[in-house]
């Protein structure tokens, strides 16, 4: 039997330099429970290092935490890479790190805190996570899909770091699994405003960098259970699974 | 201000990657930008477009806006797909070894002097 599940597939943590320090694993988990979310994906900039801590902090609870990251391509397009398991996410991270130049300046960009499930600081990540990977978007999508992940174009309704702001329109060669809207724009309006994206599934996420924003924008999914595999089916509209449209 | 594309290519020492048979067209000015959405909104027909984007979509934007050609800065190499599409559409693709600031500065000075 299928039921409705609410997901926010774009949540940053204190690892993102622009993420608030309050975005710690336990506080995010508590917030997610308050908001009655069923599924979240942790997507920090170019890194998955805080995913294990959030998964552990949420362990035993009812909310499902999916591992992911928000990759910045060399066109400066943000792409969510969401996976079923940590091994896949860390394989993606290895490729990203191999192609991510620069070192973070905390005074300029902010701290990059690697935390554990008790909200203790484990380390400071020194790579320039706010930077761009020196690979084009098609290579990033190919790697996400090779690893079995989902590639979602971030906040296509924004004027920066979106596939549409950077490339003008979505080329047919880019097989995103979904397009993210950071607003509550109805599906019909989104299809009209972004004709090159009209054939894609739209999902809504918060892109939260602050605790108060977690779960502020979400999509509802018709699933058998709250898992990666079911989300995967929903984005492909398989076996009755789907993302509920907003009208 | 108009000028033959050929003169720009020679003066700025741009390397021609495709569209060489269009060097005798006039360019009407320049436009610089890396956000293709912005170029779609503000580029003008006949402009020579200076960018560091190398994705194949730059060709589609040049066709859409009837641009005179594309100058890719900092010696960045256009993707294979970009060159393929540019050949099909006959859009001149030029590569400048200089960064965007210097490339635009020289292009602007040249066009002003030639006007």
C-alpha cells in the first residue's frame, strides 16, 4: 500500500562554510522531528563528511537520512547528488575532492566543522568547499549515475548557481532525475517559466543553512516506504510512486 | 562601431577554433558574461561575446541571439560537443590566451579606436 511521505532533500550542516554553526547533527535531527518530516538528505557543499553523524544522531528514530552532497560544477551549477548508502556518497566525494582546488579561509567564507553525533567538533575541513570542481556538469551527472545516485538540479528558480542561470536552459543531454524549486511555485507555473525543464519532475526543498529553515520547503511523495529506492521510483513515476504536484 | 571580425582576431591574437569563413562579417560591439541567462536577456545581434563558459549551450545562445562569434577567455578549451555544434551552426569560436578583463579591455579599445 502506498502512503504519503514528506521529504526535504536539501539540508546543509555546519560543514558548509555558509551553514550556521547551529546546524549540528543533533539539532538538525530534533528540528526534523518537530517538523514531522519523514525523509531528509544531507547535502553540504562538495562534501559528505557530516552525513554519518546526522545518520547516527537520527538512528532509531522515524526519520530517514539519505547521504548526499551539493556539487558545484565548473560552470558553477549546483547539483544535488543523493545516494542510497554512505559508500556511494564517499566514492562521489573522493572524485569531487580530487578535482576541488583551493583551501578554505574561515574568516572569508566561514568555518567548516566536521561534527560527531554528540554535536562535538571532530575536525575542521580545510578544503575550499565553497569552490567549484574543475569538471563539467555532464561529467558530474555521469559519475552520480554510475554510482547509482540521483542527480537533482538545485534551485532552478534562482538567479545564481542554477543550471538555467549558468547555461540559459537545460540542454537535452543533461538527464537530471528532478529539478529543485526553492519556492512554492506551482508545477504548472514552473513548466511555463522553464520550458526546457517542462518534461522533468519538480521537487521542493528548503536548501536550509539555518535551523529555522529546515523543512520550510518540501515535497510530498507517494511511496510504499520512506527509502531511497522508493524515492528513485517516485522520480520515475514507476509502479504508482510519484511526487505530489503543487497546484 | 563596427569592425570586421578578422581584424579583431588578428589584433587580439585569438586562436580560431571554427567558423573561419565568417571572419569577414562586421561585428557591432561586444558583450561579456558567463551567465547564459543574462546573455539571452541582454546580448545584441552582431555582438562578439566574451565568456569563460565552454559548454555546448554557448552555441545555442549565439544562434538564438544572432551573435557574431564567441571568444573563450583564459585559454580555456571548448568542449568537443561545443565545437561540433559550432561547426554545424557556423558560429565562430575563438580562444583568447588572456583573462576576461584583459581580453575585454583590448577588444573595447580596438572597437573604440576603429569607430
